[in-house]
C-alpha cells in the first residue's frame, strides 16, 4: 500500500514541478521590459491615373422600353467616343460600373401613382492620360451624359512607394526605441511586435455636372478649352507601431 502511495506522491510532485516551471517561464516573458514607439514617414506623389465615373440617365413617363432604348443609344455613343480617346495598350479601359432601370412612384391619399420610368447607366473611364480628363468629360456630356459623379486620381506605383516608406518608418522606429531604451539604461533585445500601414491624403476632385447646363448636341461647336482639371499631388503616409524588448 505504501509503495503505491509513494508512486502517486512522486507523480503529483513531478506534475507540480513541471507546471510551476511553465508558469515561471511564462511569468518571465510577461515581466520582460519593453519600449513602444510610433513613427511615420510621408512623401508627395504625382498622380498618373485618373478614374472618372460618368452617368447617362434617361426617363419616360409611359414606357420603360423607350427610356431603355434612348439610354442605349446615348451610352453607346459615349462608350465609343471615350474608348477612342484612351490607350488600351497602356492599361486604360472603359467599362459599365452600374446599370439600373426602375419605375418611380408618387403617393397621394394612400394611393401609389406612376410618375416615370428612369434608366441609369454608369460608365467608368480608367486612364493614364490625365491631361485628357477634361476633354473626356466634355465629350461625354456633349454626347448626352447627364452626370459626372466622381473624378479621382491615383498612383500606379502605390505598392512600391508604400514599401519604401514603411522601411524608412521602421528604421526610424528602431532608432527612436533605441534612444528611449538607452536613456533608461537599457538596450533593445528583440522585437515584441511590429506592424505598419499606408494611407493617402489628397483633394480628390469630386463634382457633379448636369447636362442641361451643357450643350447636348454632338454637332454643337467644340469649346475652345476643355474643363479645367488639375490633378495636384497625392500625399502618401506610412505608419509603424513597434515594440521592442529591452535588457
């Protein structure tokens, strides 16, 4: 009987020692000192891509088919003209972003009344020919486009520029953390955590134009100058949050 009790006691003690050692090791990790820093790096980039969202909207009070047919005629003209103004070999494209056809109702005395049928076709122009952005907009509106929903600029080398800025911000983080640690009489001893991200800040050109304010007849004389579009610059920011163990 004593033999069995002794074996059980030894097993329990061994189990206790293992767990105690594990807990102690975990406690040592938790209790290790560390220093945390946040750094940023930024640069200004010249945009080389423009993306324009143009809408063709038509309506008819009696027939959805008529509204759709009219929309198709105008959209085909707009699509064809814009396609001829871009360089597809350079990655440019024109595509349909959204198409919607639906009735619109009004309500009076709890009764629903059909007002009209509305058809909308949104076209996206993606091009590296930024200097022609104004000409593209003018052409689309002259052919019957009713709205310019948005105009955004971007940079094709975004990933490359982001990687370079993150490296710069990470180096700054390591240097700054080292200075903080040395001030407290310590030195860096490995990475505890390290993460980074990039973001942009730019005054993206956003506006809307109603075709009723612009000549819709494709045979109308061309304007002397295209709509003034200035791409400006895009500011790219890299942010790094880092923590280093110290000894």
